[in-house]
C-alpha cells in the first residue's frame, strides 16, 4: 500500500462499539486502535471510570486519532444504544434467559446484513473485571461469545473488540480467502517445461558420470524425475532451477576439472 | 464452565509461535496470554532484546504461567524452527519472491491438517517496529497476512498472535457456529400454542371493549394476530406472554375498576 492516498483507502463505518463502564484509559485506547485496524469508527463509552477525554487512551490509541475524536460518552447504556436497532452483547459466561447465543462469524454476518439494509447496530462490551451485568445483557438482542480454551477463557477487552472488529472486516470480503496483496500465481508448469529441465539436468549429470553404469541409469533417472515431479514446480520456478544447473554446469566446464562422482576427491568439486 | 476441573479442560497443543527479536517484555507477556486463550503452548523467542526471563513479560501474561514456563529462547531463527516441517511468516507488506500468500482462515486450515498428520508447524512474527526481514521470510514456507483497513494496517504483535491463535482454535471446531455455551432452543411454537394465546388475549381485550364495534373487530383482530405472528414466538416465550396477560387481566378483575379503552380516564387504568 506504500504510496497510496491514505484518505482514499480509509474505511470508517459499521457497527458501534459500546464499552460499559471501562476502567482503564489504556484499554479504551487499544480498543480504538483495534477498531481502526478493521475499519470501525463509532466508539461509545458508558461512564468511563477515569473520565473523558483521557490522556492514556490517546497515547494507547497509537494513530487511531479519528476514532478517539469521534468517541462519545453517555451516562447510561440505554442512552448509548437509543438510536440502534440491533445489539449484540459479548460475554464469556452462560446466562439465563431467552437470548440466542452466536459465534463471532455468525454474529458479524448478521450485523453485515443489517448494515447493508441501512440499520444502525452495535456490540456491547463489559467491564475489564466483571464483564456485563445481566440487566445490561437484557438490553441486547442476542449474545455473542468466543470459542476459547475452557481453562483460560478470560479475554482482555481490547482483544475481544479486536476479534469482533476482525470478523466484521472479514464478513465484508467477497471471498474469505482474499488477501490485501497476492503471491505470484503458482500453477504447475506444462509438462514440456519439466521435460526440458530433465533433459538439461540429465545431460549435465551424464557428463559427470552420475549415472555410473548403463544398467543403473534407468532406475536413477526414474528417481530423479520422481523427486522433481512431485514438487509441482511452476514455469518460473523451473527457470530458477535451470539457471542453477546452467551455472553449476558452466563453472565446471570452464574450470576443466570435472571429476566423476565417486572419485575420492569428487565431493569437493563444487567448492573448488 | 464454572466448577469444572480446569486441568481437564486445558488445551495446550498446536503450532509454535516464534517471535523474531521481540523488543518489549510486555508484548511477549500479552502474546503468551493470547496463546493461552486459544489453547496454544509452544512459544519460542529469537534474541529477545530485553533478555529472558523477563519480569514485565510475566506480569503482562496474566495467568498464562504455563506458556511462560514453556517458553524457549534461541540465538537464530534457523535454530528456532529446526524441528518444524512447515512455517508461515506473518507480514502486512507485499514481498518479492515465489511464496504463496494466504489469509488467516486458509493458513490455519493448512496448519490444522498438518497437525492432524503429526507434523510440527510454526508461525513467525517480526519485530514490533519493523516486522520480519526478507531473509527471515525466506525461511518460511508461505506467507500469511490479515485483512485490514488499508489506511491503518499496522497490527500490534500481540494482536497479530491473537488473531492467528483465534483462527487456529476455530479451525478445530467441528462446526464454526459452535459456541462454548448455548442459548435456549428457540423454535417457533406449533400454531395451537399461538392460537391459545390469541384466544386468551382477545378474550381479555374483549372484556374491556378493546374491539369497540362489531364492524371493526375483524380488522383489529387481524392486526393483533399479525403482530404476534411475525415475532415467531416459541412455546416458552408464549408462556411468558400468557403469564403477563393473566396477571394484567387478574389485576383488573380483582380491582373491579375496568374501564373501556377510549374513556377519558382509560389510559390510567393500569397504574391505579
């Protein structure tokens, strides 16, 4: 992305992130950073313990100034979600009641669908120590919970926001295997390229008596071809290999000190 | 999970997490915590700048003592991955070369398959400031990168480890919609339960002259039934609603002050 116009690439949309009585400014800052990483912008705080604005939040937010600048503070959770039509509550603990429980992938798919339909949605996160109270969860439409190690289930609040933000971003990808940049197209070369490589390497090895005796040649060629076939080399990879063989072959011939493999000094040949 | 045996539920397996020259102990601790959250155990450090063991790492690791205790330190990346058969390198920047680039879902599916076949695998993470060097990426088999906001692509190292650990955990779920605990089975009630509710509420409303006149009754019942039909209430939800109607109805009759809706004092009836 180097050199692209940052303003143009900026993503800033999607569900609101609502933190209920967050305790530490540093965590709020890390939440803002996680939101910026995955294109969210709407951060709402209910009664932050250290007040707002908060210096520690700003410094922990790294460069996520646009999220910090847009952050709003509310006295009650009811006010914070007044304009939303659909909310998920995050919790690591089973709760009584009539609410459906979703995993993050299903939950963000639901949010993405509602976003597409123009709805304003949100995700509620609880206090660092104690999470959401039952009466706060009552205000949400559904519950979302993370698949965690049962013996070690407690997620940091910024990590929980990060995972939901990440799944939100993924829910908007046309193809989940899409990546921001691509590796080279690596498809196996048509066989004629492989056969050309076999000709080259077998000729070079033959010059050095690699195949030793006529009755071993077929078996040794078969082994060699099997090794280079299984790797499914692409055309450009075979080009690299041909260059290597050409270089080794050329060096040996220029030097004029070719020795058959198996001679007592043969192993040193390449290093001379 | 309250009350279950923590030792029994502990997950500690999967790919190694290899940090190349991590700068801050605090980040190493947060990496350990993220690994513990998603059941990973094998943390390897190449030349940590602040040395090892590290007090700040221990304190940032929260309760992930088992990961910190198992952490190993190496002088070179080659030594750190010597026993592994397959490595991913994480990077946010396109790199030259022949390597395939995967998203986290594809990458962890690959790792999960190799894990099932008994292979030892790993994921490489670079320095906080500068990531992995090209020659370090050369030692990996493939590249993995995250779908991020192009204008705000820089992930904290602990967040990057968290996302890969989370996807690793998800790759082991039989059904990605699985959650650690379930909400109630909410299926729409068979129609006879809904019709029973209609009978009850319409009878109670009828007593209060809610339907006003015979020529409006059909239309008003139709509207009422439409509202309660669309919500697709379950049997247990209809039980809650029937209890509410029963309570309202009972109160009114005991009190003996029933007034038809539309009377000047009618709106206050419920609050008397």
